C-alpha cells in the first residue's frame, strides 16, 4: 500500500508540474506576444504533449526493468 501511495503521489505531482508549466508558458506567450496568442497556445499544447509522451516512455521503460 505504501509503494502504491508513493507512486500515485509521484505521478500526480509530475502531471501537476506539467500543467503548471503549460499555464505559465501560455501566460508568458500571451502577454509577451499578444498578436499571436493562438499560435502560442498551439505551441504550448505541443510542448506539453511532448513532455507527457517523454514521461510516459520513461515510466514504461522503468516498468520493463522491474
């Protein structure tokens, strides 16, 4: 139970940090380059997707090693 809780909290913190970074990037792009807010939001979504894919691959490779 303890290892499950630790793993769950680690994954939750990981996704929360990604979400916080995405929001900060979007706000930065929105206020620095307001004319291109749509393109910046698409770029932010692409960055978030790339980070999530990377973390998923890392998690999957760790599970194979167990």
